[in-house]
C-alpha cells in the first residue's frame, strides 16, 4: 500500500458518512444516492477543523518540540555546543546518479569534488538529497544538527516548508516493513505526531528525513537498508532525505544511495587545532602548553570529537595522564569519563553499570538501550539459571499464596456443614495445584522478549459476550434436562454438572489470552513507561477475567443449586462460593498478561543490582549520566553520547566471565 492510498483510507474513516465522488473538495455522491439535500457546509467543516488542528500541531512542532529536541542533543556538560572547525569535501563520487547528464547542475558537479563548501550550502545545492560521510568523531551528527537548525528556521517562514525529523537507522525494523511505514511509525512514536498528518506531509513532500546511524547496522542489514532507502527515494522524489554514515562502513557495502551529492567530513589540520584552542585564551593554557610540546596530541586532536573532549577535560581543571598509557586517545576518554562520574551527584550510582551496559550494547551491535528492559536483555549467562529459578518460584507463590489465604479464611469462618472439613483440606491441596499450573505457564514464556503489551477492553468484552451466548445455549439445554429428569443426583449427573461448570468458565478463561505483545522495536515514551504499561495490562486483564469468571460461575451455581451434589458441596451461597475459583483464575490470567514479565524483570534487576551491574536508584543515576553528557535520551531509551565513549567503557570490563550476554532469540532457538 502506498502512502497516498493509506491516507485515503484514513480520510474515509474520519469522514465515514461521506461517500465516494467529489464536488470540489466535498464528497457528495451518497447524498445524491439517498435522495437527500446536499449540505456542503457541514461536510466542509470537518476538513476545515482538521486543517486548523494540523496547523496547530505543525506550529507546536517547529516552535517548541523540535528546538527543544535539538537543544537536548547539543547539550554538553560545562557549556553549550561549540562551533568546532571542520574540513569538508563536496562531490558525487559516493552517490548513484544514473541521469547525471540531465541534471541542470551538471556543470557544478563536473569536477566531482569541492573542498570549500558548508553543510548548509551542500544541502541547498543537492536539493535536500545529501549523503554525509566521515570517520568516527569527525562531526557527522553535528552536521545533521546544523541541518536541523536550518530546516526548523525555514519551516517557521512558510506553511509548506518541509518539517525536519531526526531518526536513527540503527533501530530500523528491516525489509519486512516498507520504509515509508517505518518512517511514519518512528516519527509518530518519537515526536507524537499523528500518523494521518505524517502521511499527508509525506504525500505533499512536506517532510524532511534526517537519518543517522546507517553504519550501526550489521553488514547485511546495511545493504538491505540502502536498497530500501533507494526504493523510497524513487517513490517519493519530492521528499528531502539526508543520510549520515561512517565512510568505511558505507563503502564496504558495495552499494550507493540514490541521492544527489555527498559531503565527506575530514579531520581538521594541526593549525586549525592550535588556532581554535588559542581562541579560549588563558582558560585553556594547560591544553595550549600540552599541544606545544606533544606532536602526537596535536595529531589526535585533529579529530573534532577528541578536541571537544579534551577541551571539556581541561576546562574542568583535569589533565589526562599520558604517562600511564601510551594511548593518548584512551587517556583523554578515561579523563573525560572520570571527570563526568565525579560530577554526578550523591545518590547516583556510577562506574561499573555504565561499563557493563556499554559492553552489552557493543556485543549486541546496538546503539540504544531501554532501562525498563536492560536487566533482562543484558543479564549475563552465569546468572541465567538463578534468574529462571527465582522467577518460577515467584510465579508459583504469586498464584498459590492468595489462593491459600482465601480458601483457608473462607473455610475457617464458614458455618458448620458436612463439607467444611473437605474444604479445609482443599485449602492446602488446591492452591498447590494452581501454583503448579502457574509454574508451567511461566516455564513456557520465561524467556520471551521483554516488550510492552496491548489490551483492548471493548474487544475482549465483545468476544466474551459472543462466546458466553454459545455456552449458555448448550448449558441451558443440558442443565434443564439433567435437573428435570432427576439425573443430576447420580454419579453420571455429577460428572455432567462438573463438565457444565467448566464449560461455564470457558469464555472467561479465553479472555486470559486477549492481550497482545508489541513489536520489540517499539520503545516506551519515557523511562518506566513500559513497566507502567505492563502493570496496566496485568490489572486490566485480571479484572476482566475475574469479573467474567464470577458472573458465569455464580450463574452456573445458582442454576444448579437444586441438585444435591451442588448444594452439599457449597459452603456459602452461589455468589460467595464463586470466589474460591475466581481469585486463582484471575491471578493466572494476570501472570499470562504481563505479570510474569514484571516478575522476571524484578528478579533480574535484583540480581544485577546486587552484582553492581545495574544502578540501585536507576532513575536518579540515569538522569545524572545524562546531565554529565555520558548518555543522551531517546524517548524511553538512552544511548551513549558517542560510540567512542561506549567502546571505551566496554573495554573497561572484560575477562571476568560476564559475557556473552543472554540473547533472548538464541535462547528461544536453543530451547
């Protein structure tokens, strides 16, 4: 399905009473067909209201949301983002231009390489279809931020100027989903823009896609992503697309993006380094002196990222210990990380958990990590058996303990009857049975992917009503026959009554599987958001199942109360006796619909926290790591400020048997 057809279907849903043909911008054919008067104004008001709402959303995006996002991205501890020097080469050698001779700017590209061109000039000359390449730390992401600034300013000047959105291709869901669908879904989840508006903007070429992290994909996925991007560019020629990647990783694919031009960002020269550091005056005198006597340091700081880190370290009054390590790059990274950790406030854990998380991301070739999932996704193999045992035990107790307490209390306070002693003995046996059932349910799903869940109350109730109607028809015919014939008191009649009771709770039990797991690529909107989602799903399904079970069982007990086998087996009235079965059924349903995932995450987190691989006060620690520029927020996920910082931290923890990590996919395959 193309974006245009998708948009048409959305508009038909919004204007469900408007039929198929149009008069100007108004659908009117249904009014002709029905012989009604045409009320053009009422139909046109819908479009007018939608346009006003779309305009408000656009205005809020370009004046508040996107500028705030850019400020957060450019935040560095100790000051705002610096305008570092840069060295760039503009040309076409890295892009596929199949019809170069038809390009009106053919004369400009004849040389295939221009060395003195700014990133905004390159964007303008390439008509918004630009590939940015460079080695690690040369400033590719910084160039994307400059493009974001320019595009936001231009969007404020015109109602139809493209609205820029920054996305990270490392989270691309693969070729199973069309690229435009992934763009719409990712922007919707990241920035909160309704999908209907995004499809409209995409159709009208009012979207600008700024894509980073192509090099973070694996080799095969990188090639597939380039092919998918080329297909998207061909299908949407008016959409501006800017892609950034490391040079070697892009070149190794053997494929080229079908964009108009490329901008290669190189390292700066030593003269630019000296001039830039000298512009700070006495505040960086120590760094100036170090540059004057250390040629290797001058050469290293030709990398803009290393220059930025060195300035941050020396501005804080620290100095890297170059004597302890001959690797100057590692010394600057160590000094930067140590300075950042010392700046974290009291109460925030630092150190090993950051290094451990970095190691997990590096081994799994990922850039983002979700704190809600990290204890499960980064659990070391040596802790897997312990986590599994604890989770299964807690699942058993989660169902068995409430069932035991309820049955024991209800049996103790029940009036004297022949069946009271039986119920007292069942107070111990039945909870163990339910707990064992919970154990088996948990064992089958214990290493399922850690994701959020979707629950639809209306859909569940609708399905429940349909199933209940069918059950009542069958149960009514059999029950009336048993009671009227007197066979309900026989042994065979007792078996039939037990069958009818089980049949009565069948619709309620089916509701226990109504929630759906979401795609693992869908990140929560905030830290803790996925935990809240699972709690909501667990409680919602437990309430639905308990209410449905209570209604159906109470009705069944009440209907068959005249049968002696039923009346003698009940301690209380049908309305109270149903609670014996409602509570364990509800807890098993809760376990199946998010409860097990919550238990597993809690146990893994306790294990990881005790070992020092996850912060105790994780929200405080994560916020402090963001404040000192070690982490960057991505909605409900986080990533390290730069892959070089991540890689350095990952090298600080090795050789202790902590890796490889538990891979959920490989675990499922092995089992």
